[in-house]
C-alpha cells in the first residue's frame, strides 16, 4: 500500500487532474454543440446524447486520454536521475508497476463520473431533455470504469518503457484504431485487446456498431472478466520486463 | 578484514567497447572509500553495477556478503542508499513532500525522516519546491533521500559536483560524520582534492581499469617521491648521479627519482666520497594530485 500511497502523493500539482476534468467536458460539449448546430432535437433523447458523447469517447478519445495520463504519470520518473532512484530502492518491481497502473487506472476511471455529470448538466440545463438519464447507463458507467484498468496498465507499461512523452500516445492511437476495426469486424472476441475492451464497454446497451442493444449477464461477465484478467496479465508481464532491463547509460 | 563490497573480475562491455575491465573492488566495512578517476573512466558504470542498475558482462558483485543480482537486489538495496549521476527528486513537489513520499514508500517513521533532513541541514528549506532549489540544496535533498532508510552502505556518485567550496566542505564533514557512525561510504570524484582528506581507502580508475587500490599512505609509497638533495656542487652531483636519472631542479637542487632508502644512503655516500658538501636530503612533498597524474600517465593515458 505504501507504493500506491506514494504514487498518489506525486499527483499533487499534476496536470493529470486537468485532463481528467477537461477531456470529458470537452467531449460532451462537442456532442451537444453538434446537436444544437444541426438544429434538430435529439431523436431518442438521453439515449442519443449518450451515444454521441460516450460511444464516440470510447472509439479513441478515451484511449488517448489514458495514454496522456500514463505519459504524465511516468514523465517525472524519466526526469533527472529519478529512474536510478526508483530502481535502486528496495521496492519490488511488481509493486512499482502495480502502483503506477492503479494510479493511471484511478485517473482514467475518474473521467467517467466527470463525463456522467457533464452529460446530466448538458441534457438538463442546455438541451432541456425530459426525464432522467436511463438508469442502466449508471451501471454501464461502472463497467466502463473497470474496463479502463487494463488499458491504463498497458499504457502505463508503454510509458514506462519509452522515455518519449508522445511515442506511447501515438502507439495508443494506432492500437485503438486497429482494435476498433477488429471489434467491428470480428465482434466481442476482440476484447482480448484492452483498447477494444474500453470501446466495447462504452458501446454496451446502445445498439451501435457491433452492440445488439441489450445488456445481458454474459456481456457484463465478459467485460469484467476481461478487465481483471488483462489487468493482472499486463501488470505481471510489465513488471518482469522492468526487472530484466538495464537502466540507461 | 570484512568487505562490505567486493567484486571479482567485474567487466562491462558495450559491443566491442570495454567500459569497465576486470575490476576487483574491495571496500572494507565502515570506511570512506574514495573512488577516483577522470571523467569517462567508468566510475558511474561501476557504481551502477554495484547497485544492479545494469548487469555486468562478466564477473560478479558481492554486497554485505551476498551476491548482488537481479533476483537479490531489492532485498539488498534496503540497506544501501545511493545517489547516481545527478540528485533525484520530484521538481513539482516540495522538499517535505519528497521526503514524505520516501517515507510512505519505505514505511519509515518520522524520526528517520527528521534525522535525514537534519543531517544534511535542509530543515529550513523543506517547504520550497525542489524546482526552486539550488544545485547544492538538490544534492543535499538527494543525500537525505538516500539516508532516510538508514543504510549500512552509501554510494554517492560525484556528490560535490557543482557545489561551491563551502558546500564541498559541508559534504566532506558529513561523510566523515557518517563514517564515524558506522556507515560505509563509497564516494566518487574526478577531483582528488575533494576526497583527499576524507577517504581512508582509495581506488583509482583509469580507462575502466583499477590502477591503484589501497590506503592513502600506500598510494604515496606506490609512487615513491623524488629524493631532493641540496649540496655545494649540484652540477657535479648530477653528473655523478646520471645512472640514477638525477637532474637539476629550478631551485638549483638535485632531484633523483624512484630511490628507496638504501639506494638513497648509497647515493649520498657516493657524493660525500666525491667531496661534495651535503646540506640537506629530503623526500619531495607530493600532493595526491601529482601521484594521480603519475599513475594515470603510467596507465597509458
């Protein structure tokens, strides 16, 4: 727990918080702006607003957001001789990697409540939608948060291995694009990719892309299982890689 | 004697370039070990191998009697504080926040933190962001971070780099105090003067090879200083001592290199026999700097 606690201390005065707040708000605003600009009311009320913001968010902005968070979280370790300090301490590599993945995962998941609040405010105050966001979307939000964890661990690993700030983000963008394509062509099996997993979770219950429109127990189980298994696998593998690497000269 | 650090044939190669070659380091417990060498001689690479930050190409490292490998390092590193290349620290956090981080990470108590901060005399700068620290303050914070875990062994890579004379002196005093408290300190420098009077043991590295290892006194003997003879007729004396490579100094004295005590006695007897009046015979005062230059030149630089 000490490692995780100390990782959270490092987030003080960090830019990551700005990403967590601004990225979801920007996406919901752009979804609403499109709607207002088209001049037509939302066909299906809350459902349509959800699709335009969350489903779009899941196609690639979420992956990019997580990639930026991971690069921000790791950038302090690549600075100066902090890497030497990190690797010449007694904290086991697995604990270091897990703590980082948990922190990036926490930040990634934290974007979802911000997104929810932004959608509610936008739907009620700006678009004047009747009623309330369907309750299933609150449950789906929890699933999306869980689905963020393996991707957070993977982007964290990439940012750990690459000293560059931008390179892991570029990798994330390409991988997200490929995963979305595979998800549309190949269906749910694509969720073995953490990128496809978040996309799948954001499409759940919307009937968009490969989604059937319903939310079944099978869907939920598949997403949760993939989240847990992938997170554990990515963290274990990246800790082993960290352990076998020499520090840069 | 028990060694807290011992290496056998430690070697690091990158491709065909050998950075460290066949190093047999011996650091006795409780001493200040000065690790000297010009820039690029392999000091940092050696220290990184001691910490298992990089793996040796050949040879092995023993720390506290155990082999230092990737499998054992995290356990051994609990007893080692280190500062490699430049001081660590998170620039966006204050000194106090940096210390709190290490406290949480290593599960240390507040006394250990306060002790480390007071040892480097940084207690009045703890609320400043590290970004706004001077280099000397960053160095001291780096040392405090390394000291907080109360290590048995402290490995410091050029800790006086970029410090002003007062800062250098303060670090020297600190190292001596730590050694008195039983901490073994390995400290590297490319400047002899900086660790000259602090170190009990010296290791000198040149182009990746150890050209000397031993005490300061042994180092002085290893390169026997010139015998300086003041006499009534230096010109004749030099002519008499050509077989010993005797030469005339600027001060009108006769300097003879590499003479042991018996040879010195023989040479003086010879001069007296020639009727030359001997006013004085002494060993040249040589600084560690001279010895160092002498050794590195002998090392094929």
